C-alpha cells in the first residue's frame, strides 16, 4: 500500500504544479477574474477533468501543502480526507504519514 500511496501523491503533485503554472499565467496575462479553470488534482494520472475555482480559494488551498482540490468523488480515502465540499470541487487533506510526507516534499515553493 505504501508504494500505491506514494504514486497517488506523486500524481497529485504533478496536477498541483500544473495548476500553479495556470495561476501564475492568469495573474500575468489577464485582468483579475472571479474564477480560474484548474485540473482535478486527484491521484489518477489519466484524469483531466477541469473545473472553476476562485483565485482566492485556490490560494487558500495552496497555503497548506497537505491540501488539494479535486472533483467530487475523485478522493482516495486511503490517502486523504475530504475537509470541504463545494458543488464543482472538494478540498481534501492528505492523511498523516506517507501521504502528508509526499505532499510536503512535492509542494511548490
């Protein structure tokens, strides 16, 4: 299970980095928007579901390396706990131990 958990965390980190680039580009090239489009940060590498989130809410999620945003139902209970539910997305917190460690190690600077 620990190898699967690590792989899930690494997949989620890839999507988190992608969304960080989207956020940076949005701030650089556009006027402030009410929402931004991000990809699901779930642990399924083939998932490419997109959804809207406010830049402020996304920044709040990014302030804690253990938090990720994903589509409802894309959570993996063995690695994370749903802490907030919205219509288009859920916010999850990585469980203590290996999931939280991988999230911390792969957090954007």
